[in-house]
C-alpha cells in the first residue's frame, strides 16, 4: 500500500471515529453533527449560500434543505434573499443558534478526552494546522 492510499484510509477512519464520538456528545443537546457543522460555519456572523452549507455539512442539496427547514423551525437560523442574486438565498444564524453553538462548544471542550482520547492539546493543534493547510491546497 502506498503512502497516499494509507493517508486516505487513515483520514477516513479518523473522521468516522471522531464523528461517532462527537455525535454522542451532541446528542445530549438534541443536536446532530450536521447541525453543529452548519452552526459552526454560520456563527462567525456571515451569511452563507446553501451550496456552501451543503459542502460543510457534507449533505446533498435535498437533505440540506430539510436540515435548514428544521433549523428555521427551531429558530436557530433564518433565510434571506440574496440582494446580489435574486435567485439566491442566504442563511444567517439567529441569536438562539449562536447561543446553542456556544453551549455546544463548551460541551465539546469539556468532553475533549471522550472525543479525542489521550491526544494532547499540542498534537491537536499540530493536526489542525497541518490539516487546514492540506484542505486549503485541495480546494
């Protein structure tokens, strides 16, 4: 097996394991990983198009529409027409969504060991830096 194949397999396994552990933490707040990912992107205060959210949430367009519909119904986000493109819709985080995201962030930080095992803070920081650069080059 080549290094490229090994990297692809290891990244996939790490993602599945972290996602499963993260889902357990988020479930205590009736939140899915996809909702959390969406709130994480929107929490910076910027609005985003549905296509951007679909990529981050890792959902096909129809599933993302259902996700956003549920988040609108729960008053976590709201939609607004894109003034730059009449056909486009932008999604914004609502105050309730920001508050939920802050609570989830605190919970994730508190459950760091349950999510990442005994990986040190320095190792996590190094991985974040390396993976951010890797993802940027893939884009």
